[in-house]
C-alpha cells in the first residue's frame, strides 16, 4: 500500500486491528502462556491490560502498493512459535510484506497458541497442562 493511502485509511473504524483480537479473552490467553510453567496460575491478566489499546498499525483489507501490482508475489506461510499467534508475530509478517511477499499467518487450534478462536465462537487458550501424550488436544 502506498504511504499516502495508508495515512488516509489507518484511522477508519475497523481498519487498524488491535493486538488482542478479542480483548479480555485474548488477554487471559496471554496470561496463561506466561504463567509458571506446568501450572494454571493465570490469576494476573491485569498485567497485560495495556495490550488492549495496542494496535498493529496496518490497514486491514488495504489495496496493494503499485510497486507490487505487476510482479508475482512470493507467498510465505508464517507459523507462530509455541504460545504465540500469527497476530503476535505481526512485526515480522509486516516486514516480509514490505519486501513484496504475501504472508499467510495461521493460528493453530491445538493449544499451541495463547489464544485461538474458531468461526463457531469456540475458544482455546494455551495451557502447559495439556495432555500432550494423547490426541485429546486436537
């Protein structure tokens, strides 16, 4: 996207997504992922309240920059690390995109994300207490 277009669209409602997609639900997932390993001590999600106002400084559904209209975009499938999400790795994804890559950042619904949500509304938060030896987390 051209810089001028970014500046024009960034303030439109719903165009600049928040870092915590679903507010306090997402915040609880971050708290669980940073709790003492091997416990369910997630009693302190208030520590991450500042993240609720953080935005990504991207324009959702924005037009592609003219520099990239006439050349092939190389796809990258970006897979988050343990307890992260594609959204939490947005800085890396934005950097790749700024160099002409089209980035697909996927979240897994297997307990490895600090927070993931299906279209049905079902939510899964990360837990170090998952029975990883079994397939019950899938």
